[in-house]
C-alpha cells in the first residue's frame, strides 16, 4: 500500500490535489491548515513538517485513521508514505534554497519521504504564465473551473512543463503509484 500525502500551501493547492486524485483514481491525503483557508508559508513548512501530524509516524497514523473514519485499520510503515510539500515562493527567496534541497526538513521524522514541490513565484503566476485564466478574486472556483477544462494530468503537465513549477514532476511521481492509470 502507498499513502500519498500532500501538504498544501493553501486552498488552491488542495483543489489541485483533489482533482489529481480524481483524474488518477488514487487517494491523495491532503494536510493543510483549516482546509487550506489558512496558508502555510515556505518558511513555516519547516516547522509544520516536524510537529502535530508529522511529529512522528504514530502521530501521523492516528491523524490518518481519524480522517479515514474507520476505512483503514492496519499500521502504515514509513516506506509506504510519500509526502509532497506544495508551496509558493511568495517572495521568500531565502527559504527557497533550503526548501528545494530539503535541508529545511532535516529535523522531520518524514525527511526521507518528503518531495518538495515549488511554484515560483506562486501557483497563480505559473498557471497564468501557462495561459490559464486565474483572476485575483474567486481563485478556488477559478482553479476548479480551469482544471475541469484542462481535463487530465497529461494536459496539465504539457501546460506547466518548462514553467517555474514542480507540478509536472509531482504528477509523474504520483502516476508511478497508479496501477489503473493508462497514458
């Protein structure tokens, strides 16, 4: 069993992962602050990944089971977990280097399981650069609409390839764990 976890910068990243989960027919377990309504900054990601849910494997398992509402009973081993940490740079170039190299997560129990996903300067800017209309107001609904129009992960990868985003790499990594997905 593989447990794919996304730690979401905000609500729009959560929507992206929910959509990917539907497209790829694989569960992506979202972790964010207040369902994404409260953002996690690049600098805050360091602490977020070493406390609370991510304090240790037991804390993660308790949280995971509570959210799965009885649909999952057995223990998860660390090597079954992949954690995608999806963040915007948002002008914090100082934290970007340690985030990308994973130095920011050295103290996390999940260090070896973390894959940093960066959007520079932001996911909004990356999507706009790819020609996707993301207005300043009503972004969550704009992402839902845009992703619905894009329709599949290959098209999203094609749109974002070569942009300042690691989202295409994340999609390819997730696809490796999708036995039913066909290109």
